[in-house]
């Protein structure tokens, strides 16, 4: 009976991992939610997570690099927002700090990429209002004030 439940838990985990990589916390939470229906024990969930970790299907370090790459490709965001999102997904602060210390993010390029679609739309707006809109937009995306100020002044000169 235990092997059947372990296989069922692993099948559910494989299905959940099919769509995108997951953190250990996400997968654990998913299996706990499924345990209401299938009556998985905490020990069985931990066994499942351990097996998936051994198979390298759950790896928070690799998840961080995948997540940052995906976010910067589709909707560029600054370091502050990325860190907050990763913490919300259950990645440990130490792993996040190690990642951002080892890999340098091009904050200026990402901010320019994020603002490139909006800036032409605001061309007819007065300069102060345009600065306000661009500043608040980039701040919500997690970029710091110095990066925002330099980018906006560079775009104003063009």
C-alpha cells in the first residue's frame, strides 16, 4: 500500500512539474493539498520530495536561474522585485544572495527594455508628467532610483 501511495504522489508531482520547474516549497505545498484527497502522510511527502531531488527534478539553485531568465525575457524586472518573488516562492535567502552575487544583472539594459514600449506613448505628455509616469512604472518593476534617473535623462536627451 505504501509503494502505491508513493507512486501516486510521484505521479502527481511529475504532472505538476510538467508545466514549469518548481521550488521545493511549491511542490511540498502541492502534495500537502493533494494529501487531503489521497491521504498522503508527511513522511511519504518527504520521501517523494527526496526522490525528486535525487533525480534533479527539484533544484532550487537551478530554479533561481531559470526564473530570473524567464522574468527578464518576458517582463524585465529589477533585482528587488525578483528577490521578493523568489522569497514568496520559498527559495532560501542564502541561495538567492549567492545567485545575485555570482551573476551580475544588467539593470540599465533591463530598465531600458522595460520602458522601451511605454516611452513613445508618453511623447506628447509634458516633461514632468512623463518623468513621473516612467519613474513610477520602473519603480513598480523593482529598479532603483539611480538607474531610473539615468535612463530617463538619457531618453530625454534623445
